C-alpha cells in the first residue's frame, strides 16, 4: 500500500485490489 496517486486514480486502484471499503473509510475519516 505504498502507491501514491490522485484521489480518483488511487480510489480506482483500491477498487481493483478489493480494499475499497477500507480505503474509503480511511479517506472519509
């Protein structure tokens, strides 16, 4: 999880990796 990218791109990568819920929660909080 050492990938740095814009919010949109990072979010898409997270979805592909299957950790969307975790990352979305982290970004919202």
